[in-house]
């Protein structure tokens, strides 16, 4: 197994919530000489500096300042979140001695793929302190099977294989514990959290916890040519953006890797791409480097942003779902994503730039557009570039089963994507 695949699967294994994606990214950046900046501190930036800042724990922006006196702006952006199920407050549900948990969907997942899998929980728990405006945040990943969403037996639903519409409030509440037939314990999960954190139950004020499949990612295929893993959307892109920034050797101007949160629910949050967080941060960096806001606007006009998110591969059993002339395949190289609707960012010059980079560096690439009669998805590129007007191109690796509990990609494609982003920053 090539090292790129091993590194990707290790990154995914520890990135079990958006918060843990940021924690994993921080560890990778710090191991490569990047220094953390506090968002509320007065920054002192130096030439050839390597820095990062976290935004509300679930987003991160890292950057290299380049040599003194040089100008230029290049950004690679991805998102830390992924479709999953998240616990609601007061999550305990007691039914005839069974303890289940009240959940809601986050993003557009394929529900059936989550059924009957061992699931764990990761995210944050917030506890009381003496200062109500400064509660204590605990990042937790239980790293063991805690839950399962048990299917109804086929004997009780003979039509299940003919297509079944899951009721997300009723059908999929995950089984967590047995309480006994006469139990009316409505705090069993709160007690579990208190035991795990080593605190009093009434000290827990709130939590944001996501379910995730505990099975590790792996390679498969007669020639080991595929990867099967949770969260390929969009941790493949996060890892490639970080590797590109760390190992890309360009030293002129500002190089940025931006990992936003909440793309799967529209990006319109304080830590999402459809906010002023990137624009504000760029202004702050330019100011601390002794450059003006006018300099920033000038560099936006000559700069470039990559919006890095996964693309749909042609499915061998559903070829008719593809566009008739643009059919990306697994292991065919990184994908340029285009849409006349601008749900993907890009224009003719942007496409030419990325194709030119690929040709110059012998990086395989392919094209994706939706069938004209099928509405496709969107990503953060168009939103981020509308607020920070810079030429942008949407790219990514091709997947099968996007938004499944386990997705599939080609082992060669992560290397192609990483090489492109390294060349982009070089």
C-alpha cells in the first residue's frame, strides 16, 4: 500500500468529527513547524513564517507568508464536516426497558448504509465553571462501539428490498443500553457522559456529538486498487490541502489552506465558507505584514483559489446517470468540476490554469459535469469566491457511493490531487 494511502487512512481514522479533523490538522501542522495564533491575540507575523488559526474549534486556516517583499495570493479550501447523525439535547428515550437516543440527520446521508453498523460518538462536551462566559470544553472520541441502528427484520417488512422510506424520527433511533423493564431512567446517557469525563452529572451543560462508523478504512480490489472508508467526503480534500501547503515549495507571496465547517448544511455559519471569516482573516494577515487593503484587492485580481471537494465517479452499474461525454472514473486522476449554473466555481481561464498545471507536472486529470436532466450538488467554491472575489476552480477526487457510511475511491487519485495542490503552491 503506497504511503499516501496509509497517511490518508490514518488521517481519517482520527478525524471523527469536525472538531477532531481540526485537532488532527493541528497536530500535522505543528509537526511541520507551523505555529498557532490565537484569534483574539495581537499577531506578530514574519516573512517565511508558517502559522495557523482555529475558528470556533471546527474550522482552521493555515498559511505561509513567503519571502519579504514578495506578493501573490493562492488559496486551497476544503471542509471539515461530513454527513452523519447527531444527538439532540435531552437525548434519552426509554421504551420497554430499551435505552435509545434521539438523533437528527446532519447533511444528506444515504440512511440505509448506516443501519446495523457499530457506531461510536465524537465531538465536544461543555461543562460548568465559575464564569458562565467561559465554560470548559472537552473534546471526546469514545473510539469504541457504543450504538447501532437496528433494522426491522425482513419477516416484519417484506417490502424492504422494494424501496423503503426511512422515518428519521422513528425508524433509526440507535440502541444504546438495556435499562430493565420497569426503568424510567431519563438520564442514562447523561450519567454515561459524567462517568467518562469524571465529573458530576449536573456539571454538564451541553454537548455536540456525532455518530460515526467504527470500522477502519481499508484498501480492496483484485490488485488492491480501491479504498473503502468513511468520510472520504471531504477528508481526502482536507489532507491534500494540508499536504500541499506543507510540502509545496513556493516562497513568493501568501499561501493559504482554509478548512471550513458546515458545507454539508449550506456553509452559512460563522465558521463556514459563506461567511466573512476568510475575507476578514486575509485583511488581518495583510495588515500584519505591512501591506494595505488595496494590496489585498490587487492580489485577489491576480490570485487563485482551489475549492477542493469530491466528485462523482461513473458507476459501472449506472452509466446512464453520467453526462454523456464527461465520465470520470476511479484511478483516472483528479477531477475538474464544472457547472453552467456556477454551483461549482470556475470559468474558462480557471479550467485552463488547472489543465496547464496538470500537463506541466504530468498529473492525470479528468472532467465532471452533471447530466443536464439531473440536478447535482454544490460546494463551497462559489460561495467563498463571491465573498472574497478571486478566480476559483472546483476540483477533487472521484468517489462512488458519495454520502454513504462508507465511500469508495481509487488509490491513485489522492496522489494526483496532492501533487496538483503542491504544484499550485509551488
